[in-house]
C-alpha cells in the first residue's frame, strides 16, 4: 500500500514564498490551530513570513478503529504511540514539501533555549511531533532520525504546548515578523550578550508611590544605556546566576536578526537555496473551513478541506 493521504495538496494558486514552514503533527490540531490563529503567529502568517500546517496523524491510521497507541512491551503503565501512522504522516508531508528538520517533543530531549531557537530560525521547514500518553515507540525516533527536544524539566500531558512554544520563539526571530527587530535583540537571552532583559517602565510616572527611575526621564541616552546594562546584570545575577558571565546557552553562533546578509532588510525568501519555495499559505491556521470528522481510510483528505492551514 502506498502512503495514505490526498493525491495532491495545495498547489500553485495560493503559493507564496515564506521563510519557515512549520508542520505540527498532533492528535489535537484544533488546539494548536486555535493558538496559532492569534497574536504574533497570526500576524506572521498574514505577512507571509511563516506557514503553519497542523496534521492529525490519526488520519494516517489504517485500521478501522483509527488507533494510534498500544501497550508497551515489557509492561508498565500507560500507552505508547505506534510508529506507523506517524511515519506515514511524515512521508506524506515530505512528499509535498521536501525534507523537514524533524523534531520530536520529549521531556527527555535536549533542552530548548534561545540559541537553539536562533539555529532553527535558519531552517526552511521544521516538523514538530507532539507526543501523548507515555510518548513514542523509540524505533520511530531512530528510524526517522528525529532530534528530541524538551522545553523544560517538567512533564506536560502532550507536546502541543511545547510545539507552539518552539514555533513562536522561532517565528519572532524571523526578519519582518516583529514590528521593531531590535525587540528580539534586546530581549532576555538576546543579541546583547545572553543576559536577562532590564526592567522597563511606562506611564504613569508615579504609581502607588513608586516613581519611574529618574534616569529614564533624563533624555541622556548614554546614561540610560548604562543604567539598563547595570540593572540587566543585577537582574541576571539575582534570578539566573547560571547565566551571568556566560552566554545563555551553548556558544552563540549567529543571530538571525543580526546576520550580515540581513542587515537592514528582511531575509529574502529562500534566496540562494536549492530547495523550492514552500507552497504554503500565509493565511492563519483557521481558514474558516471545517475539518471533516473522521474521514474514511484511504479516501480521506486530511488536509485538503483544511486548505491552507
Ligand atoms: C506525559 S509525556 C510523556 C513522558 C515520557 N514518558 C517521559 O517521561 O519522558 C507525553 C508527551 O508530552 C510531551 N511533553 C511533555 N513534557 C514535555 C516537555 N517538557 N518538553 C517537550 N515535550 C513534552 C511529549 O511530546 C511527550 O511525548
């Protein structure tokens, strides 16, 4: 049997060149799409900077119960995700778009941090696999060469929040996504050295007897900059002493917003890349078209009706 899925996906009519296509494999596409339809992810899609495609890997099961999980060999609590539907979904996706950087969300994975987000921001296609239950059959991760990624030392019930955290952290580093690209550089862990951000103040000048630090009202830009550096350092020492004096993660390589090629201009879509431009739609995840409930095996089109998610 060949791979399950529609004979063709989106085609040229809505093709646009985007910087990064995120494919999120999940059992809860509506939950992911709901978040991806708001805020910066919505704006980034509307600007045509990113595409987000949510794929329900249950649509790639072949049995009539559409089962994605089974009991672990050797016993133990909980269920594991079977490898076959996920492998089919990856094959279907890559047949449409080309190879992805394959990332499986796992609490036992390597830690996600800003340096890794910067690294991912150079990727054209990122696949984020969301687990459930007790996670994945280990053979899937080996066979498909997934890298395992953790968003922190705690255990969630599923990978969806983790996938969205990665998507948003990467998307906001892409040229043209933030209104002011200095924002990312000046954020915590940003290009200004990997320390935490300094404290910030807005109106009113006095609130509950607390005044805005006078230097911020002085108009002396050099003094303001010195104050910001000092308070950022103090905050880093207080909240994250592990970051003080190092670089907030593994050695910093380059930062997307400060790449020489990007200087002053957005990264050209897929310039110089031998890989084809994504035929993704800039539209936000919710395109208004309802997804079919439980399409029938082998004739289903898990994405055609979702159109350009
Ligand atoms: C209950 S967890 C599985 C935990 C797994 N048995 C373990 O202890 O490593 C179910 C799914 O949630 C996701 N998940 C939970 N915590 C996560 C974290 N800190 N980072 C990334 N993904 C996480 C993963 O996709 C995982 O497969």
